[in-house]
C-alpha cells in the first residue's frame, strides 16, 4: 500500500463495532501506509502535529477518498 490521502477512515473491531472514526482535518491530511506488514494511519493537523494510529491485526478498515 502506498502513502495515500483519505477523507475518512473507519476502524471496526472483529465484532463489527466501530472503534474509531477519523476524518481529514481542514488544514491537514489523513494518510494510510503499510509499514513492516502493519497498517499505519497518520493524521496530520496544522496546529497539533501528527498523530499515529496502528489498528489491531484483526480490525477491519474502511477508507473513503
């Protein structure tokens, strides 16, 4: 997976319950990459910097461009 930008990413646990909803900040970016076999999500906001999320291996991820 290349470093791609998304508008919204929803992470659900294996039971299908939504555990985390991320949206691209107004002055920032929301990207998802594959690093070392793990999915890594970076949320970068202009004032607050970058927050990194690493979902559980059994979580499902739905990303919208």
